[in-house]
C-alpha cells in the first residue's frame, strides 16, 4: 500500500471505528486500494459472525458519514464485509483480534524444527506471537517477522 492509501485508510479508520463499536461490531481492518477503480473495504466482525444485513446497515451509516466528511479525493466503491472463515492475518492487531482462534502458519525459518504449524493464538507482544500448538499443546514464541503466511482455520469437531 502506498503512503497516500495508508493515510486515507487510517483517517477512515479513525472516523468509522466509534460508529462501528456503537453498533456492536468490531473493526477488523480498513483497506483503501486500487483494484478495478478505487475500493474502500471496511472489514467487521462480531460474536457469532457478520450477516449481509449487518454489512448493509453499517454501509449505510458509514457511507453517509464519508459523504459529509469528504476525506477521499477520488471516486471509490465502498465494500463492507466480514474477515471470512479463513482470513489471512497480516498485522499484529489481526492476531490480537483473533486471540484464542486456530491459525495455520507457514514460516520463513523453522521453529522447533517446523516450517508449518497449527495452533491457537495466545497473544502478541512486541512482535512475538505466542502460539499453543494444536497437536502437542506446546507453546511457541514466534517472531512475526518470520511468518510468511497466517490464515485462520476452521475447527473441526
């Protein structure tokens, strides 16, 4: 993401987060980037998951606010969605957001002799992910800098 895209995403986040929280949702992320035209993506979550109706309700509130504030200098498409069941985690805040959830990691460097791990997110502190491995119940401390890919996983019963 370029600097201007990041600045706009941060401004939007500051504006919409209080509204999203007041509506009972958690703000997972805000993305502003060129796709087929500019897209402003607001990603929400709540206990029990997000419905299409939730997305529509938030979209209406946010759209009106963004029209009034007029902080985006180009035309764009507003998209409100959920993180998805197997969402990729890319920022420390994403790992904190999904504390306790099952995640699959692909690592650039091996940890405990492994380059792939599945486990439960215990937390993140100072760039270090605490992960309780599903198979062994051992806790690993993994620098986020060596995480090549991290995705939420569905827990199977």
